[in-house]
């Protein structure tokens, strides 16, 4: 089951469980759509994979299956990230 992390790992923007702005990679790294599209260029800085919109957990299941409260805030070194993307082309 997905953790549904509460914030963007890069900018720490709140991403509530019903946010349509949350994006995840296959390892559940969580970023906001703005960071993914404008800064990360669609590439996960942690695993190198792509992103998909994070599914929204139905509200009637939130009590039984609560979302994560753990904030993972580790801003990306964008210079290194862009260099890594360029070297993989």
C-alpha cells in the first residue's frame, strides 16, 4: 500500500492525500508537479525513474488506512541533477 507522503521532497510543499499536484516514482519518492516538470525535468533525482500522478486514497478509507505523517524533505542539488540527466543521454 502506498505511504501517501505529506509533502514534496524538494520544496516541502504540502501535498494532502487528495492533492492532484502530487507525483511519485516507482519507489514512492514524492514531489509536487511544479518541481517535477520545471526543476527535475521529469526524472527522479533519487532513482532516475519517471513520475506518475499519485493516486488519491478514497476519503472513506483514510481512517482504516491512514496516510503517512513522515515528512521527507531533502532538497535536490539541481546542478548535480541536471548534470546527471545530461550524462545519461
